[in-house]
C-alpha cells in the first residue's frame, strides 16, 4: 500500500511539472516564432 501511494505521488508530481512547463512555454512560443521570422 505504501508503494502504491509513493507511485501515485510520483505521477502527481510529474503532472504538476508538466503543467508548469506548459504554462511557462506556451507564452514563449509566439516569441520564438517571431525570432525565427526576424532571423530569416
């Protein structure tokens, strides 16, 4: 039972990290595309 809880907590932490990464990266996508168009 303890192992199952540990596994569930691990997946929850992974999902939180993914959500934070998405929230940080989504606003950066238009900026990156702007840089690519400017450099071309």
